C-alpha cells in the first residue's frame, strides 16, 4: 500500500481514543471497501477508528480495497468501472489474489493468546481480526516447555518457507504501548509479539519477521 494511503490508517489504528464500535464481520454482499480517508462519509458515520478496523476486516476477507476515485469514476460513467486501476497495492491486493486462488487465510495454522489490557487496539477487535484471518484464540496461555505444545505439527502457511516462523504456531500477543509487559517468551512453537506487529501483518498480508 502506498505510504499516503497507509498514513491515515496507521494514525487511526494507534489512536488513544475509546474502543470503536464496528461490524463483527463483513457480509458477502460487501465485496468492495473504499479507502476514502478521514473526510469520507464512511469514516464520518462509523467513526474514524471503527472505519480503519472495517478496512482491516476487508483486507483479511480478500475484498477489493479501492481508492475513493473508483466511486467517482463509476458515478461519472454510470457503470461499474474496472477495479484494478483503483486498487490499493501490496497487502490488500495480495489478500484479494489469495482469496481468488482459494488459498488459506493469513493466520491459517496460527493460535493467539491475548495477555494484559488493550486500549489502542481493543481486545474485542483483535479477536474479530484473528477470526477473520483464519486464526484461533487460545483461552489458556500456551506453555513453551509443554511436550504437547512442542509436538504440534501444524505449520503457518503464510510464513516464509525458510524461516523458523513457519513452525511457530502459537503467539502471545501484548499491547506494546501498555505499561504491562509480560515476561519474554521465545521458545520453539511459542513466540511473543506486540499487537502492533499483528496489525502490521494484516496491513501487509504477510507474517512479518519478529526480532527476538
């Protein structure tokens, strides 16, 4: 995604305001999400933070993420214009092509345990994003030294094939802007990661490397 398109989205995802209200999922009738920015009618109706998370749901669902110019072009020509010209590149495009090719979702094979309090990225929204991305939420904190944990043979489909992350399937997610910092975990199939890493993964539609 171009930096100019990313900047507004990043700003609202890190806003310290209260938890936004947003749809729990995107229905099949919604195949396009328009990135209209902070002055769009959508961001005004939903609230900018909720609108930003609505876009993230669209990315994970593999929908067209388009510049608002597409809407203007359709209104001007009075017909549905080709989307490719107006599509936001990189992450959103990768996700759409992934869906069209019927490949696994971004977090397929991944499990997440959310620890501590979440304000900048509300916990309920993170749970919705995990589900939309094909991941699963863990109720209990995974134990790195557990034989049961280390013998799990699932792999993360979207991790780079030559990375250790391919075999890491359980993530302990904490809010990096919070005062609560859990003890570091980086062992076998259990890794710790900040919520900002999780959001960046969604935006780029990639399991990004983690610095241990």
